[in-house]
C-alpha cells in the first residue's frame, strides 16, 4: 500500500492541505480540488470536528472519487496515528518527527514526518521513512533543500508552507529537488470570506500542469 501511495503522489505531486469545521465546506473543497485534477488530498487534524469530518470525507470519497488518496495531517502522537489508521486514512502526515509515532506506524502505512534539520531528517530515514515533509517550508526555502539533498539521495521531500500558486514558485521548489508540494491557505481562494470553488479548481489545474512539466519533462 505504501508504495502505491507514493507512486500516486509522484504522479499527482500537488497535495492540498485543508481543514474546516463544516463538513459541507469540506466536501465542496474536496470536490473542487478533484475537478482540478487533484488525486492526493490531506485533511488536517486541527479542530474538534476533525475526526467526524474525516470519516465523512472518507465515505464521500469511497462513493464518488475512488481513485483519490485521502490522508490525514497534523498527527502529533501515537494515539492519533493509531486512530486515523484504523479509520482508513491512506497516509499520515506530521509537522514533527517522533519516535513514538514511528513505533505506532504499521507496516504498509505511509507516514510523512515533518523535519526542519538534517538531524531530524536523518532520524526519520533511520526508522525507515522514505518521504519527508520539510516544515515550515517558508522558513527553510528551496535553498535549504538544495544544500542538504546530496546527503539524502534516497529520500523524497515535500515542503508544506512557502509554496505559492505561481509557476515560478513551483519551478524553484522542483529545481531544488522536491518530489511533491503541499499547499494550504494560498490554494484556497476567498473573496469576502467565501471560498471561490472555481478559482480553487483552476489553481489546482495550473499547479499540477507546472509540477508535471518539471517532473516529467513535458
């Protein structure tokens, strides 16, 4: 399962990162991203409705978007890792590296830990992680990855934060060596406090096209 998820991330290397307490908003966001070509989506465990909404999103995905991989982010401890794994998350993402989370990950489950230093990245690699989240991306920047990538040639990297909805931003990150990018608020266009679902779909489509040009030489 883990390798299948990684393959899909590599094929669809733009991952929306989203949370809202309202399930109808979550479904509309998920749908707009899917219509824009997204096939990997990260819901985040950042509010009191996260568990309930994630379960409903999984059910909605199973009925409507069977080819979409749906993961859960902001996993902070082993109990959360076990809970969301048992709920059916396709993958887990954390803003931190933790030995206790690593110990709770079952064989076959993709866990993408968040790392900020070479020591954290090495620790993640030493427990078998093959995909690492660079976090916070806006602090680290593409230059950081370009500097440390040669000492971690077998690892795949994904920044969250610091990625803009522009071709220039995508070019800089993929030229530095990322395998995928995660985007949060910058992807989800709002006007007067209301999400613009058409613009969100358009953002997804543009980002995927730019990313695929870099990864596949299109």
